[in-house]
């Protein structure tokens, strides 16, 4: 059957990179970041509507572009590696790093139809951020923005994986025809979440050092996104972070609780709930959240600094110094130096 045969086409059919790696290899002494693009073609029909297929294909294409960029990042780090210098980030983190070094630029959406069925084709292009130089590439450290970018990226990966698992029942062949009609709700839900996360990614640059620019305006936009994806943990965390900034600590903790109930390993929500607990004079409860966050993201210096600050509130100076020292080994030394100056910590 021609239709069924056509639907066995792999989810990502075409992968196109608008640049080559020849420049990076030919002139390794020069950093010349270039745009990357990726194209995805998927079939739609039956339970998967054209609208949902477009959103899902765009997310696949965006992640493909980020992963292409990450290969270039890895190459630059390898060129810079010497016995006395070590790249700031491990290879497994490079796709996340690419989300910080590149921004979504544009997408082209076009449809094709043949005798076997309908297809949606999406090409996404990402472009380097301004001031993208070798020093910045090798000195990247986790920030409030980067942890949110990471959370968004990992959530998108999960939804795309869920989509693939449902569509590719035997992990090799597509069976849209055989899907339960209720799958439409499942696909639409994924599309709504991906659409909301795409919009939220554009707001993240307004979040620096834990502070939102124009928080009330951002809150209004977050509420609009929550209307279409009311149980998206990352958006619930976003609302909590804004309420915390607006001094509504109880409201912030409530939204952090919702986010963590839905996604227990959401590091940014665990950290921020811990910070809210400290403000609410519940430092003991904060340590529980900080400990779990550290176990999930042991290379994030901010987590150790926050833990040490909670230790300070509890007057546990030995634990404070230990955490400040760990934060310092990962690049944040102000608190550890403060502890030394005050006589709490030893070098």
C-alpha cells in the first residue's frame, strides 16, 4: 500500500547545514562563527494535524541546528586545549552551550504533497550572538539565563522523544494510520508545549542574575503562555521567579511546588525554591533543595554558593566554607574570599 509505505519515512529526512566546517579547520587560529541550519521533513495526517506537525517539525529542526553548532564548539575547544588550559565545559554539555552562543534567527515552512501523502518541511537557521569570541567560548559558566536555556532544551528533547516513541511504534517505521484517535490530543498537547517554550526562549534574555527586566510585563506574557500550556513546569517556575522578585514569597513557593511536583528534577526550580525558603526563614528546608540540585548538576558553582549562604544563616560555618570552597573551584570565589577575610574559612 503506497500510503502506508510512504509513512515509513524516517522522522528527520533532510539535514542541511548552510555552512561547512572547512573554514574552521583551514584557519584554526581565527574564530569566525557562522550560521547553522537544519531541515526536517515529516508526514502528517490522521491523528497528526498539519498545524501540530509544523510546530513539532520546527522543534526538531531547531535542535538539529543546535547540535550542528555544538560540533563546531567542540572543535574550537579541542583546538584551544593545551596542557595548561582546559575547556570550561565537558563535551556532553556542548549542545546546551550552543543554545547560549546562538540565537534563533528564522524558519522556513513549506508543504509538499505526492501521490502517497502530505509532508511538512521546516528549515530553521540559528545565528551567533554578538560578541562571540574565543575567550567567551572557553570561559562560559552557568548563569541564571543558561540554566533556563538548559531547562528549555531538555524539556523540548523530552517532548520530541515522547512524540517519536508514539509515532515510531517499532522504532523504525511510522504508523500514523494505526494510532488511536485520542493521539490527536497527545500531539496537540506536545505542540502547545513546544510553541509556549519557543515563545519563552525569546523572553529569557530579559532574565539576568536572577532579576527580570520589567517583571510585571513579563508576568503578563507568562500568564498568556500558561493559558495554552497550564501544566508546563518551566513556565510555572518562570511565574514563581517573577512573584519572588515582586516580594510575593508565598506565591513564588506555591508555583515552585507545582513545577517540582510535575518535574522533580528541574534544577532551576529546586534552587529557586531553596532561595525562597531562606527568605521565609526556612533555611533547613532550603538545604534539602540545594542538596538535590547539586546532585543533579554538580558542576554549577551557583548551587554551592547558595548552599553556603543558607549554611551561614544557620551558623554552620564549616559547611559554609566547604560549599564556598567548592564554588570557588568552579569559578566563583567572592564568597569564599569573604569567608577567609572574616576568619570563618581557611585557604
